[in-house]
């Protein structure tokens, strides 16, 4: 079992040819809505791959919240530990460019209404699970509490330290696996990471200091995995990308699936790369994320 403590957002996706200039009002090519939030996206991906996955979070007592819960349940995610808050549901506004790049702004909303009591009420989930997945779209103190509880029960903690808050460092040494992109890694480590060589050098250094695993995703350059004094570069698959919304979350959900099924971190990263490659071929995050059957269809059984 995997338990995810994290965010659930109602996403508005605007397809645009370019970003608007300062002071400019621009018409988008099209607009759509989708269920999102890093936490829910990562949880949905592991659930779609067939892992029993539980979500701990909060949505507003509004139509957006109802939509987020129904969408998550549709993909097999257990939302029985997601509470309804008097605060409005979290929202995301995403500008998706034709070349696949995305620019996103989020409103925290109910995601910051998660309390220590909510985590304590989920104690049985921690007792029964093998992996905890965390991100930075809920309060830092909730991440710390969740990570400490997970460690006390022997769970492996996967921490997607995004969005980056360099001052929020307490969870990093509690995590078994830290997953960040090159921009986030640069901010946490205080060193500009541009190339895979940069990522290998700095990843090996910090993973050695913290005695955990660091995964630095590098977009079109692939991902760098540093663990136990070893490093490996996992190159991306070349696909016809439509947009990259949710690709990083798909990667993390896939990583959770792979680790819970006994793969080592390097093999797990290769599987996770397949997940994100499928996800970028569709519009939106959760609906584009693959099932295990889809992975096998595109890449074979290996």
C-alpha cells in the first residue's frame, strides 16, 4: 500500500501560443479543466498502475471539491481520508504552450487546512503501508509529522520537494528518496545545475551527506539518480509530446509503484520514465497517466 499526504487542485488549463506580455490581455487557443495537484496526481498514477493507494488531504465544501473527489475515485484512488473544509478548494491556472512547456500558478486553498489531527486519524494507513509520498503543496509541519510517523513504522519516504522552498529543509534528511528537477535542485543545493554532469556531481555529494537517494529530473536530458555512492543517467524516451502537465507527478507515482514491487532505485527510475513518456502524449495530468497495460502496450513487458 502507498499513502500520499498532499494537495488536490482544480486545474484550469489554457492552451496558448506564447505567454502574455506585461499589461497584455491575450486570447487563448482553448480552455479546459482537470483534476490536479501534485499530491493527487502522484496518488492517481500509482493507483492507475494497480497499487492500493490512499490519499490524505483536504478539499473545499464546493463543486470543485466534489469534482476532485469523484475524479480521484474514478481512477481507483481511496479518498476516504480526504476531508471537506470550509476553505475553498485549491486551484491551479496552467498556461500550456505549443512546444509542450507549461507555466503554472496555484492557489493553496483547502490544501493548507490539513491538520495534525488529520494525520493522526490516518494512523492505521501508516501502519499498513510501505511507502509515503510527500510534496510541498501542504504545510511544512504536516510533511514533517507525516515523515516522522512513516519512519517510526518503517515506511520508505518519497519526498518531491516541489515547489521549492529552500528554507524548508527539515524533511530532506527524513526522506529515503528526494525527487527534484534541476531548478529546484539548484535552489536547495545553492549550485547552478544545468547539465547532467552538474546533477551527478552535486547529487552524489548531497546523497552522501544525507545518506539517502537523490533523483534530479532534467527534462529532455532525462534524470540523474544518485544513491549509495553510485549514479546513473536515465535518458528520456522520444515521443510526440502534446503537453507536459503532470509528467513529473507521473514519474513519482511510477517510482512508487516500482519500488513497492521490489525494483531497485535505478530500475525504478527507468520504469518511472516510461510513465512520464506516456503522460506527455495527452492533455491534462490524471486522465493522461498510464495504466500498467498501457505501459506494456507501448514498451513491452520488460
